């Protein structure tokens, strides 16, 4: 088992949306599921570069995020999903290009209906003309939408507790959350030491079950790891307030630890199976 601490500088505000939503108010910080998902980019793109010999999720024991001071806003802005790499959006763009190139509405109608939310019939679209039909298809990818934006005042820290074979992958994280949220992640060599204290001040978020008592925290529902049934698997987490450190009385099955590295000394609460 290895501890990997990344110092993370965000190049832009961290953005999030609700589970199963294209817009709205999501968690103000990267959930554990998002931090695990961040491992997929260095692992698989542009091609698989590591042979793990096991499922990615099985190699991640625990993950948490040290939340720097932050401010949260919710803006009405265009999210330009036309640039996002999704199969559905590629079909919409492909259908629009076929129309502009002289294709028939009937030939691309299924893609327009299924992926661009076009409700008009083939006959109605043909009356509009090929160019207007293509414009209708693409505009859904440029629609205004609200997004939660979190502005961090300083770098944050991601702590991965992983099996040895995943440690090198974790050190190469370069984006967290949406594809546009690029980060500069700097690995820091650390040692993790147990603390005897039963009360800890920290800015690492943790599940509510990690403490018998909490103060100066915000309750947020997040996913502990990627899930096929996310609504059922949401878990209540304690996230620090924008400026104040949380104070937690360590709960049963959890341990207080000190994380020490070059220029860094942080405290956290880890599950017993992930603690030294």
C-alpha cells in the first residue's frame, strides 16, 4: 500500500453539476469518484501505458482532497458542450455536416431525434431547409446552462491510498473533473504517521461516519467511487467551510494521521484499513 500526495494547482475554476444533470449545482469540491476518475486519463490516453493486472477500482483503497480556502459562484454561461468528447455529440455534429454537405434529412433523422432533442418531423425539417435543420441540431450543443464554479485561493492536495502498482499512475494526473479542468499536479514524497489525538483539525474532507462529532463543516452528498447506481450510492460527506478548518472527533474505525513531506505538514482522518 502506498500514499501518494499531489499538490494540485487549478488552471481554471473547478466546475461541477449534479448527478445525471447537464447543469445545476453540484459539489463545491472534487468528489472521491471524480478523483478516482482522474486516474483514467494518464492510464488510458492516448493509449494504455500500464499493465495493472487488476481493475482500477480494486487498486484504490481511499482518496480524499485537502480543500484550500475557496469561493463558490453559480453562473449562467454557455458550457460549449460541442467541444466535449462524447459519442452522442459526435453524432449530432456528423448529422449536421451531412445536411450542410447536401444530405437528406431522412438519412440523419434518427441521430437528430435521439441526440439533438429535435422534436419536429422529417417533413417539418425539410420545409425549414437543410441549413436551418443543421443549425437547429448544433444549437443544442451551445445552449446556456448554469454551472457551479469553485475558485480556490491556493493549491489543494489530493491524497491517494493505492496499491503499489497504481502509485506511478497517480503521480501523472493532469485533469480533475470536466475535460476542461486542467491541473498541474506535483507529487510530494511524504510519510504518514499515526496521531494519538482523538480530536483533529483538518481541511481534508471525509465521510460523516469518520467522526462522532463535527464542527465548522458543510454537509455535501458525494460518491465514494464511480458507481452504476449513483443515486443510491451517494454518501454524506463533511467538507470544510470556505475559510475555517473543520474539527472532528475521530469515530470508531477511523484514525487520525499526520502527513509530512517537504514543505508540507497536514492532518487527516483515514479509515483504519488505510491508516499506517
